C-alpha cells in the first residue's frame, strides 16, 4: 500500500516548493545621518517569517559595510538590502523591503502600497535620493567615505 501515498507526497512537495522560503536574516545597510533614511529604517517592520531584521548604519563601518563596498554600488547612491547571498541596491532594495513588510500600521501599509510595484519604486527612488542629498547638504554632512 505505500504506492498509494506517492502521488500525495509529490503534490505536497510541489506545494512546499512554491511557497516563499523563510530567511534567517535580512540586512538593511543605510545612511544613519540621513533623517529620511533613518526614519524609514526605524519605522519599517518586516513580516515575522523573514526572521531577524538587522539595521546597519553605513557610516559606522563593519564587516557587512566592507562587503557592500566591494559591490559595484556606491553607498551614497542609496541603501542596500542583503538577503542570504543576494544584494539589492537602490530602488530594488526599496521594492524588496516593501514586499517583505508587514501589512499593519499606517507607515507599513503606505510602504507596501507605494513601493510593491517595481515600476513605482524605479520612478520614485531618484526623487528620494535627491531628497536625501538635500537633507545632508542642509545638515552639512559629508558623503559616506569610499574606503575599500
């Protein structure tokens, strides 16, 4: 009778393979001197299935910042999200975080609504980047160092 259960096990495996995989850590590397970036990082809440959400201020340095500096992405051009071995920068990071964010609270609902579309993320990110640049100029803060 074990043959009877085989089709059900195959269907169950197929269902499990189509579900999003849980990750153990999601890293957000952002500019801690930028008020807009800092507030975004502090208010963002990710789904519990994501696991640990680690915030890293790029200006503080450390191994994860060194890893991101080796990528073909300047940290002054925007935040970076690391999930497993994958890195998402700029508008892609914003989009990924929107997809992973909880659907509770006004900020997270707005984040999901506004940036869950790759097109909207791509179009609005340059405006957000410009706003970051203006805020840092007004505060008199230098760009993030390019140490490699």
